[in-house]
C-alpha cells in the first residue's frame, strides 16, 4: 500500500519522494511493534467493505483550561511563540498575524491554522530541497532563502541526513526523533519561517508517531470482568492501566483511542484511510459575524489539501482590507464577544485523521484485554503538565508587567 501525500496537497511530488514518505510512515509504525494486533492495519485496502469512523475533536488545547480556566487558556494559547510551543498539542497549531492599524497600533489581523505533520515536511526537506522550497513559497507567498531553510547557502552539498538535521534545527524542531535529539537539534525550530508563521506543526506531541500510537493503543477489545460477564472498559480504566492518565485529559487522544476501541469491541479492524494525515474536518464559521453580517467568504481561506482534506486555514481580513480580526465578534447563543485570537477560532474547528473500519468479526476469548484498574474519574487538574502551565502563566504575567509602562511621577517645583 502506497499512501499519497497528506491531503494530496502536492501532486507534483515525485514517485521517489512518495516512496520516502511511505518509508517514513512504515518506520514509525515499526517502532510501535508492541501495539500491533489484528485490530489495526497499515493497509486500508485490505479491509473488507470499509466504512468511515466518526473520529474527530475540537482543536482548542484542553490542558490549560482544566489546569487553570478557559479565559486563562485563551490568554496563554494566544501568547505568540511561547503559547504555541508549549500548549498547542491537539494536532492543531496556529499563529496570530498582527498588523498596524491607521493609528500605528498593532492589532490581530488574521489567524493561520495548520494541521500538517512535521514528518512530511522534514521528509521532503531531507531528500529534495527544491521541492520543499517550492512548498514554502506556495504556502507563504514568497520564496525563502536557503539560509532560512537550512542555515547554509547550498543544501545540495549536504547529505540527506545533514539536510534533515539542518532543516529540523531551523524550521521543524526535533519531533522527539532520537537521531535529531542526539545531533543537538532543539525541540522547537530556531528560525523565523515557522515561528512568524504557522507553516506546519512543530509541537513534538503532534507527530506522526503519536498519531499512529494513539490509534493503535486504542485498537484492542479492552474489557473488565463483572458479575454478568465481560463489559467494555471505559476511558479511565484504559488510560490508567497503562499509566498514561495525562493523555485522557486532552481532546485528541481520548477521541482517537476510544473510537478505535469501540471498533475493536465489534471485531473490526481499524486503518488510516489514504492519504494518511491530519485534517480540518469542519469549521463552524457562522458563529463569526462582522457588522451584523456573516463574515465575507474571502476571509475564510482553506488550502493544503483537496476538499474535505484541508490542512490549512487562514481566517480573517487580508492586508488590503481595512478591517481587523478583532472587528469580528463570536456569537454563541446569547454570548457575544470580540474575536481577539486563535483560541476562539479553534473552538469552532473539528479536526482528525480519516479512519476507516472493516466488517465486524467474532472476537475470540483470548483476544480480549482484561483490565483490573479503577473506573474513578481521572483528576486532570492534578496532571503533571499543570506545573508547566502554571509556570507559563507566571512568565506571561511577568512579561505583561515588564511591558507595561507606569504613570510618570511629577516632581514638586520649589
């Protein structure tokens, strides 16, 4: 089975590059050998009478909301590079683009949203610098320098491995890939291309390996024994059994894992449909209003994929438009608020991979995974990530104090 490029966004990619992308997928799958069973396959064409599984979730980060509260989550997630690099971990990242208004004040102009996998971009950059440069130009509208992409003036003189390291350092981050970590590549990119813009995802948790893992992790018939026989296990029991309770506190991981578990309980095999990727599946744009009207259609710009497989959204006025993002309001029921950043946009976006399941088959008795863990609620507010989020909140508060100029103290004339 050869997967097409994500979203079929780059039809001109060569067959050699396509094979390299599929090799990247295969290697990530092979590293998860402990989770292989008959309830997951890497080949969707092997499924009999496949149907699509409704696995999706909202893109706004859940962790800062349960650690603190929703207003603070919005505040921190919208806080530029620090907010993105630490909090945007639902397989959806964004960047708020600011521009000066007529008075010179910097205001939010639009939001760039991406669900593109870093592994795909790193794969193309590793084997074909010309192709990845053209991809960046297609997304951002300008041709980047080789230095911006690789930190050198001629990447063709580098080996593929050297190019991967150089590109990851400048644009992609290490993605928890051990070879890159060992080579000194930082967790997040150091260059401006993917900091000033949301070019593709860079948070290590938003990776291909994590996406494969959480679906494979869920794709098993997890049960508990009761007085009346075996009963399907619930989320708390499954995540607690494997000491990954923190994953249950996000939007993405429970949705993907429990969707796969439900299929396995029916004896269905799960697969990523072709092409494998992470997609924007819906956008509830009618809640956004401008001057008591629906926002203009040209303010909603999907790209990087075919219809129903978009991986990029730019939402808001263009540079030539006099309006700004915060001229838009969000109307949810009787609640009307100005749109000030990306967090509110992601609350209206559903994302997910395209998952298909095969026909139901009998589940043999020895295929059931019997759990003995508690069904007590998982206390998300006690999750380890909350300590880091509280630190980020303190950094944010300190930055706001530093950036705030106090009133001038006037001396008394004698």
